[in-house]
C-alpha cells in the first residue's frame, strides 16, 4: 500500500508557492507509506544543450564539488553541483552519454536518480514530513510536482527503492500497486540493455517505459503497451516536462482521484490529500476511468481511452511481427 500525489499549477502566480502547497498533500499520505518518500519537482529549466542530473550518495557530506570538477575535466565541458543533503543537482553542457559513462566508471558509489532539462528528483527513507524537510522543499518554486509515500511490501526499505523512478529525459514514475510479472520482465529488459538498482517491481515498470520511449514511441503509446505487458494492479502517475499523466490498469482496483480548478490540477490516491489545496471544495472532482490516460500540460487536459492490444509488445519485439491494434481515441476537454 502506497500513496501518490501530483500537483500542476495552471496559474503562474502560484508557482512561488508550489513547495508550500505540495507538502500537506504528501504528508496526508503518510499512513499509506511511512517507510520512505520522494518527489520530482519541475523548475528552473537549463539552457538548450545542458542537462540536469539528480544524483544521490549514501553520505550526507559527499564531495560533490570534486565530482563536478572531475566531470568538467574529463568531458572538457562546464559542470557545477548544487548539494542538497544526500543528493546533488549536477548541471553540465557535456554530452550526456559521456557524463553517464564517467559516473558509472569513476563514481560507482553515486546513483544517477534522474536527468533532463527541468526535473529534479529527491527521495529518502523516513517519514514524508522528514524527507520533505531534509531537501528544503517548503520554499521550492516551480510548475508541478509528483510525489510518493512508500509502504514496502515486496522489497527492502532503501533510498534506491524509493520513488520516483526515472523513465527518460524529464520523465519519471510513481506507482501504487503490485506487478506479478516483474521478474520475467526484468530479465527481458536486462537482455535489452537496461540495468536495475533494486528488486522493486516499480523500477521494472519505469524501465519498461524507458525501453519503449527509447524506441521512439510516445508516452501515451508506451502506456498503452503497458496495459498488455504489465500484469498486476497499478495506478501510475508519470511526470513530464509539461505536466503529468495518470493511468490505471483495466481493473482499476487501486484508488485514485483527480481534481481541477482554474488554478491547478491535482491527483492523489485519496481525496484527503487534495482537500489541503486552496478552493478544493470548488474543484471538479472525478475518479479516473480504467485503461485511460489523463494528461495535463500547456495544452490543457487530454484524455486517451486506450483500446489495448491483442499480443504483448515485448513478444512482438522478439518475433518481429506486425503490431495490430485499434486506434486511440483522443478527446480534448
């Protein structure tokens, strides 16, 4: 049992208040996940050609400046690090593949948590209120955040096993539910070149989306394929550079609620997290339908009712057979 929350600010005037508004949402989910917590915040996009890297280390006093200097020297590029407790945000205009290789080869004790132009990911073990305070998020400004509180049921309570999990550039996933075929999928994805830091089934879901997106498919298409390839029960909230997307499995037994006003859009496992927001009593509130992607961003709300496929995407990839699926119905609201 876990709790997930998301908040997208439609009103730019509220962006300086993002961190303050998000804290009570996350804390309301403490009873659903007291073991660890994490957030992804979208703020301060870097210039074209540069990348933000969210990094983590077991120690709270790791020498992040030395790491930045090493990246700058090895990659003949600029690099600077902003330490925040056990994490740091590294910004560099070096080639991303070079940075990833340098981190893996020369800084193996540092975990790459996520990357992109605007996303920053912070996660740790402990109560949500304590994790939030550790990363000084009350004063955070930005456009949107997604968060997760975890009650571990199938894998260890670790920082690496906490959510969110990165799924691509400026993409990350939080998950409430349980996947029954994650071991088989993990083996398949390892054969396809992906690596894993934990035994967490949610990391498998994130890696699956990463694999799909690397093939050049859209996020909506990747989520459509997930309905066929991921067995189990789930509600996903996926952060993107423009907003966030929500998907429930075809059975939809995992709680989720959506709400929207003129100023914000929110999602949560339970309404009590949304009730902390200003004017929540005036919001349009509804339960997301099964097998449907709801996404928000600069173009407003989009709803994709996913038909589902006959035959899994991974099986099609193995055999090279054609993918025969129905069209996705898109209905702007």
